[in-house]
């Protein structure tokens, strides 16, 4: 860590607990549309499965929900999309000890955030959680015109900080988008092991693998 001058983070399931966020949204979704069904357990699990941890396009998810679920009154695709936009962000929640980790990193290093997604959604999460000021730079893929794991988005972040790849550490939960992508550019990495298995073909070698964000307090 002696050469590291900047620590950069992924957002979803790294700083923000995206799993809890979507589960909270799903609970509200069922309360709103499926009050006529007492046992929603199987439906809840199916919606979590269809979501694919947020990697499925939302338009595809909405179409599948409309097709599969036992609606009493089926909304239009547009109504469902509007409901999602209005309700999803309200369920944003930080990972445990995220504020402590960000404060710790910010006291020792320059900091940044690189996240895939739409500007309205990702900046909406960031601002609802009140963490925009924790980062010197923020790159959202829609705004940057590049998305992880393309190494150019990591290069862009380093350029904005005026640093070399080897002076940056990237921390994220996705083995390919975060760890492999950053490693291809030459950044050191830490893998936050969450919902994604490590592919056998991934030759990236993170400095550390952690299960809880709070472990970073002793590592950086």
C-alpha cells in the first residue's frame, strides 16, 4: 500500500447494499400491488431471481413481471416503470460501516467512485445517502460513455486524479467488472465477496478478499 495515493470504490453491493435495497423495494411493490395474496414468499423469491442482482435491463424485468405475476389489476408497462422510478431509490441503504470506511479512506487517500448505470439512478442513490462529498471524483458509466470492465473507465478516473494506475487501489464486488477490469489497467484491487462467484478464467489477483466492508479499516 506504500505506493497507493487514491482509493476508488464501486457503488452497488460495495458501498451501497444493493441486495437490501432491492429487497426493500420488492416488499413495497408487493404491498402495493398484491395485497390480495396472503402468502407472497414464492413470488418474492421469483422477483429477486428475475432481477439478477440488477444486471438485467429494467425494461426486460418489467416485461417479465407483467407476464409472470398473478396481478389482480395489471398495470401498463409505463405505470410499472414509473412506480419503479418513484419507489426504488427510496429504499437505498449503505453497507454496514460504509460511512466509517469512507471517512477512514478520505483521511489517508484521495478518493473516487466508479459505477455502472444510469446517471439519474446512480446519482440519485449517492445523493439520497448523502455521500457525494466523500469522493473527489465520481464516474457514472452513462455519463462517461464507457462502462466497467472496459479499462478505459479506470484510466479516465486515474487521469482525472492526475495519477498513474499503480498509484490507485480499486475496491468492488464484481470479479470481472470491478477486479478484472481495474487489474487490466494496472490498478491494485480488493475484492468484496458478495453475490458473484469468482470465474475460473479470471486471472486477476486482488491484494485481499473480504466479506465485510468494515474489514477495510484494518487494510487501508
